[in-house]
C-alpha cells in the first residue's frame, strides 16, 4: 500500500515513484492524501500513471473522487472512498461538566476551534461572530486551541496570533474567549471536544479536501458550523452541522445562536454527527482499508496464490447465442414526462392509476442502459431519477428521522401517501446502486449518489422487512467498490438480517412460514451481497436457498412452476397456490 502525498517522493512531482511501481509484480493500492482541484499538467500525468498501475485508489471523500474522475486521472471502478478516520479516544463519552471545568468554563456554552494556527483558519471571522452571539448568549465562550503552524512560525513568527489577541481586545471579548496556545495531544482534544457544545471551522480555502480537526469533531459527535470548503460539504451533508458563506461573521453568528439556544436543533445535529462519526473510528477505517486490500488481491492473482474464498461458479450463458432483439415500443408508450404509468388497458396507459416509485425505480436502470443505443432514453433516466428524488423529499424523508419515501403519485401529480419505509425504498436503492455501479449516463451520477447516500442514512436507523432488506442489499452490492464506508456497513447489517431465521429443516429451511413474492430475490441478495463483502457464509446460505427453491418449483415431469399469488406454506401443493406471477421469473 502506498500513501501518496505531493512533495515526499523524489523527482518532479514525485515522478521517481513511477519507476518503483513499474517494478512491482504484486498488486498495490494507493491512498491519495491530497487531490488537487487544479493540478499542473505534470502532476496530473504522474498521478494518472500511478492510478493506472494501482489495483485500487483510495480517497477520503466523495468530492475527492469526483475531482479524480472529472480530471480523467482514474477510472470510476478503481476509486474507493475510505474516510480519514479518528482515534478511538474521541468516541469515549466523557462528562461535559467535568471537561468544562478543566478549561475554567463550568456551566457556560462553549464554541471551539482547534488546529495549527495560520491566517487561512479564519479565526478572526469567528471572533467577530462571537461578538454578535454574546448579545443573545452573554455567557458564551469561544476556545481557540493550538500552536502556530511551524511553517508559518518560521516565516512570520506569531504575527497572526498577535493580530487575533488585538482583535479580542478591540471587541472587548476577554471574558468570552480562551486561547490555549500549545499543541494538543489526543487526550487533550478529547477533553476539549467533550467540553464543546458547537465546533467551528471558519476556514477560508474552499478547495480544502480534508480536515483532521473536522473529522475529530464529528467523530466526537460535536455539531459543527463551518464555511463550505469541500471536505465540510462532504462531512456535514447529512445534518451534522450547518454551512455558512466564507468570510461572513453574521451568518456564522446566526447559526451558532440557533444551535446554542435551541436544544432540539442541537440534539438533532448531535445525533446526525454521531451517525456520521460512527464510520470514522480508526478500527472501522482499518476494516474498510482491509476490504479494499482484499479486493485488490482478488482482482490481481499473485503467482502461485490461491484465494481463501471465491464465490461459487454459476452457469455461464453460451456466448454463441444470438442476442434477443427486443422492442421498446410499449415501454415508450407507458413513459411520459413524469415517469412510467403503473398499469395499462392493453396497449393504452391507464392514466387513472397514476405512478408509483416501485415502477419508476425499475425504469431507471432500463432507461439508463437503453440510452447507450438511443440517447432519447437518457432524458427518461433523468426524469426517473427526479421522480425518485421527489418521492424521497429531502425535507421530510431525510431530516425527519424514520420518514422514508412516498410511493404513489396521481396523474395530476399529487402524492397520495406519506413518506414511509417499504419495498419501494429498497427498490429505489437497488435501482440507483445498479446505475452507479454500471457507470451511469453523464449528468446523473452526482444526484444518484446523493439520493443513495440519503437512503443509506435513513435505512440505517430502521428495521426494514426481509424483501426491503434484500432489494437494498442488491443496490449496495451493485454500487460496487465506490460505495462509501457507511453503505458497506449497512450492507453488512442487511445481509446479516437476511441470514436470520433459516431453519435446519431440509423440507422447509426458508426463513418465513410462507413463500409470497419475489422469493428468489432474497437468495440473490445473499449471494451478491456476500460476494461483495467476501463473506463465504452468506453466499453459502443464498446458494442453499436457491437450490431448495429450484427443487421445490420443479415438478416430477421437469416443468417449472412458481409459487402463486396466494402464497405457499410447508406441506402445501405448489399447483394449488394460485396464479404464477411474472415477478418470480425475472
């Protein structure tokens, strides 16, 4: 594994590293600590060659991944997001009152910033904001912790710190500001963050790709108010904080006041920070890194090396078979400028039944795939994605915990139900994950990823049904190596849920008392999800379930007959279970 940073390898832009990797006969993974928004031509050339040779490329954020892809430096299928991470000490919950007493601010609301000081930190903006905050919260305290950056110290000494102290005097903030002018060890930071009510990063540089201070704050579950530099946009997007314009004390003050005076808002932001922070512990990051390294070993077979696990080989389709030519005429008739109609009277769309998320989710990957041969379908893919985003309703389904998605929309575009969690949520995740994993049409990747991330956040806090879990697992598996750690964590949870309830009974091993609909999809989710996570036990369960269904649905004459619409229980006859459903065959 190569930890890449500009300036630490020899030659122009680290070019000597290329000679080293060209001589390797083992796969390697490169972790890019800095992704420049505007690299020089040679920086881009060196990085592109390095990424071409790598089995996988790790970056800290989705923004860094997008920059790499936009610049053509790396292929989408190679780039994995593994977060910066934070030490375990920050996850230990300490008594806030005890921590505040250490800094001499017992009983007072605390805003804090820490890190190596330099003019790029924007501390002067935060000081002016605190001047306004104290009009509403008179006892507020702003703690600024950290020594001056060594590089800055060599060039200009303590000039910036002295400017800040003069500003504190000018604003008469002596009672509202505490300066801790020393390097903070991990235990010191844990104490500071335990004392903190709201963290603040008022940085000036909008292109900043990573911030250790912000990572540590979110890991500690601290709500944050920040300027919208790239890393803050990534880390705070799920509600863990508030973004304010650069160099703007008043908007910063407004957000600080709201969080400090509204316990409900502060609690919501803290819960969101804790959810985001859960994936940032160094042990968790270590596990995700190990997953990436294992994938690299799987995709590049070493000489004489045999993997300890490989998904069982499945029958292959005869490559000599001619592709089936399908007509999209009826599908075209069923699609309008909103989505796809639920039902039809023969060849005529049934407008009175409107639309539903389940069907629009099915349309999305089909339209995206068809756009390769007919660009007209690209617009339908975009409209399908827009429908799904509207059903998710960020205001209702993401910020309000447990909301889920709406499902049914009338022809006059009125939602007919409230947001909830059902199969339609899982199907949406499945559709969007497959589209992202397949390399979707230009223009929908960012919106698709944002939607799927939101649904990952939602589903992580619910107990979805068996089929909803299966559909969602298929989407997360289909997302492929680019899925973020939070999605991989949820995939582990979902496949774990799908393995529960299987019985040690050859006649009826199924985890439900009755077979209902889309039964084999549960097995598929176990197989694909287990393969994506390299979990042999999960794949094995899926294959056993699929084998049992195959035997159950094959009659003595060799004719295949699915369980019907009335369902099938132990000891019942398949032929008496009602009409077969097309869903079972696709």
